[in-house]
C-alpha cells in the first residue's frame, strides 16, 4: 500500500515528458519520477525473487519456474539499467522527424518511415502501438525488432510508455495528427 502511494506521488511530482519542438516534431522523454518509480519497483521485485531463491531448502533443486524467475529477474535488471541510462543521458523514447519515427527502447534503437505506418493506438498498461502496413518492418537490429514487436497484435511495434506519459492515448492522438500533416503534403519526404 505504501509503495503504491509512494509511486503515485513520485510519478505525479514531475512534469509531463511529452513536448513538441520548434519544427513541430514530437519528442517523448523518460519522466524522472516515473523512471525512479519503475526502477524501485523492478529492483525491489528482483531482490525479493533473489532472496527467495537464495534461501530455498539446500536439498532441493531449482525447478523450471525458479529458472524462469531467475531469467525474469535478469531481464528486469537489464531493462531497469537501460531505462536509467537512457533517462540520465536524455535519450528520448520516441521522436518524430520529417522521415519517420525513431524509437529508443532498452533493446535498441528502431526507425519507422511514415509511409510504413498504418496507424497508432494505445495499448494496455501504458504501451503505445504503432500499427505497420503489411510487409513493413522497422529499421534496426534484428534483436531489437523481434523484442519490440507485439506478441498480441500482428504487424505492430510496441513502445513502452510507463516511464514517460500517464496517457498513451495523448501520444497516439498527437502522432496521428503529425502523420496526417505529412500525408497531407505538409512535410516529409515520403508523402504518398
């Protein structure tokens, strides 16, 4: 109960991380409060799992679920570290340009051209979905593409927003407006 209230206070304490720059391109940064809350929760959960595994009965072998728990702890630790580094370095999670959208997530950087995007929608649990046209692929490392693609929705790039803005709907709406501007001839190099 205390941790939930603490996280709400921290995440509400700092300003929104979404802004537009002079060229009307959208830039979404990690919010310091949301990043701190995420790292505290992830590290706390990882420590609890680690302590549980460290103090198991000496005669028992770790089971499959324990092995999966160790893997999940390692993944959360890596994601926490990368999100912290990106936040401190000022690397934006999402940034638009005349050519498309750059996404920097813990797995690597990706780029999606405006002509490859079919639409945007908010996902569950503070995710943004970038819906791609059939056959379109983001540009980036194969590993980053595989780990960034949505498991649940076909041809969709999933972008985490839990350390950025409180409402991914706002980002989806802003991106839809920017994409309409590029499709309407207001800019961009790949207008249809």
